[in-house]
């Protein structure tokens, strides 16, 4: 049986990023998997009630999503507002969707404080990256979902086909 895929809303072309844009991943294989009913689209941030557009957010002090889930770090908007509760809620909504739709794999937007899987930003709002996962990516991995970044699409395709 072929696996199902959870994909970030912005990668599916939805204008849900903090700046109101999308980052559509245009690939014929993704379109085919969607037509087969094997793709579930999810934006943890908007599902948790965050507006679009919204201020950019980063995980503070160079921490990562695991630390947020463990209550040892927080997600902060550029305005200083702590939005950790919404990010954790969104992660749990994404996990519930992955379970409901039997998604063994996830393709999430890298760099995001929710969806980043190989890198995120350090909380300084200076564009400084560091290795780490966002809150949703961390929760999905904790629960056995294999998480990929767009740069790893070939690996996703190998598992999906």
C-alpha cells in the first residue's frame, strides 16, 4: 500500500504564510498524488487561528520546536508577542490530521517555526539560520511521521511512488 502525505498549505499554493503568500511546489508527481487522494494539506498556524498576514515569528534564543513542546522555549513574533500556545495547538491539529488521513510522511516548508525540519531561524529576526525543527515538525517526528523539507522532494517521491 502506498503511503499518504501531509503537506504544508503554503507548498500546496495556499496564501497562508505570515506575509500572505504561498510557496507552491510545482511537480507533476505531487499533482498525481493529489488526484489519487493521497495528499492532505495543512497549515498549522492558520488552523490554530493565527491570521494571514501576521507578524513573522521565530523560536527565541536559538532553541527549537522540541524545546517549545517541552515548555523550555517559546515562539515569539517580531512584535514581542509570545505565540507559543497557538504554535503548539497548530502542531497538535496537524498531528490529528496526519492520523485521520493515515499520513506516514510529511512535506513541510523549511525555515518555518512550525514546519521547518532541517533549519529554522534563531529568534533574532536577522535572517540567521540554525539547524533545528519547528514545533509541528518536532511533534510529527515524535509520533513517527517521517518529515521532509522541499529540498528532499526526491526522497519523498521515492517513498510515494
